[in-house]
C-alpha cells in the first residue's frame, strides 16, 4: 500500500464500521450464504427467503440445478448490483458420476486429462440459457474416491461451467454413458460450505427476530457487503471523496488516502472509506504506480455505487 495522505482522519459523526451496522442496515446492503437443499430451484429458494423477510429485493448469485446442493449467496437490497461480480467467482464442486461399464485407472485419467484447462462447454438442452458453443477453464478435475461403477470427483472451474456437460463429455471420451447423479457446490470464490447456513437456520433466525425481538442470530447470518469484495484491490478515500462518489462522481487524485501497488489501468478496484465501508466498485483509469506522482485528475470511474447518497456530507457547492 502507498499512503498518500498521512495525516487524514475520518469524521466519527458520519458512517460506521461495517460490523457495527444494525440488522436493518445489513438487510439493505448485505448477503446471506445459504447451503441450498436438494429439490427447489435457486429462484424458488431466494423467493422463499425474500417473502419470509418481507423484502422487495433479494436475489441469488450463481444458479444451482434443483437436484444440486451447496453454496448459494443470497443478495439483499443494493448488493444485487454486484450480482455480476458474484457470478464470475470460480466454483468448486464435488460430483458423483455413474459409469455404465468397467474401466481402468489409466483410461479414466487419460479422459479426464483432456477435460482440464480450456475446454468447450456447451450448456445442456435442459438449461435456462441459450445453447451455444463457449469455452470454460477447468483448473482441477480429479478423482476423490471410487466404488464399483461410481466415482466421486472434485472440479474447480471457471464460473458458468456445466458439470452435467463435463460428465457427458467424459463418457464420449471413454466410449460409454456417464451420468451425473449428485452435485454439491463446495465453494464460490472465497465463500465455502463452512460459512453457510441451512434454510431451516434462516427460518429460525427470522422467527427469533420477528416474533421474539432477538436479532442475534440474524446478525450472525446476514453479512455486510464488504465481504463480497474482499478479493478486489482496495483504494481508501477521504470522507469528501466518499460523499462525491456516492452521487456517482469519479474518484479524483486529491481524494485518495492510500492505494495498492501493482494494478494496471482497466482493473476493477473496491473503493473504501477509512472506516472500511464499501463506497463503490470502480475501474482504474490509470496504473496505480503513476498515482503518487499525480496531483490532480481522475483516478477511477465507479461502475457500481453501493454507499447510500449523503452518508457523508457534501463538501462541494452546487453550480447555479
């Protein structure tokens, strides 16, 4: 980190540390990590939780088939603006594949090796997206266990990969039918199963909050938006810059407190206040290495503004 404003302090009368937010503030800009059960669609699950909460806006990040289980982020309020970011996270799956005939270890490994790296991954006809040829990167495709005609595999892949298609293609390479019989999403980006709660736990937490006035369980399961962008490089800005950014203005050089090193023009960055509040996701308009030598000019342009306008007071005057 390069510190550009050593003597800057933030006004304690405005804004607050994310962990100090009330439940209502978290529901307006937060998320729940759900361990999706087998049966309902991702849309049905998110609609059910939305109705229980009595909210207008609650969506999900990363569709799972009805038969699949595992990590499913539920995005509350204005965090839905970051849906596209959540959807681009790498995913890890544990899958159970059923083979139609006997096979050798070498035969299986040879076929699996051809499904690592950049591969063609055509959505199955039952999917909700247009069936077209596209490529996806498979970082890991390995066997965890075997039992007769069943194999358990681990797949770490680029977002948007269809595991059902990988099972089909494995069968084509091995000249046999391979069925995907179970699928569990183990992680989505930095979010893992151990961070998730069940639908029953969500329902219980909502009951305690609404019927008993106990918010403690809800505060544990509704996370502040800042945790979604923890993988992005962070630029810390002054209160005055946060006020301007919350109205959609670009980040100017005088508003920066500190910047990370090594990031190039066009990179996505997270803009934070000195209280660690997310202001916006922005695109860098210059390399971070060149910022220290600048005294003015635009540094980044917001693509998604998260902070509520006027959280920090305006420090500029309106033109006539």
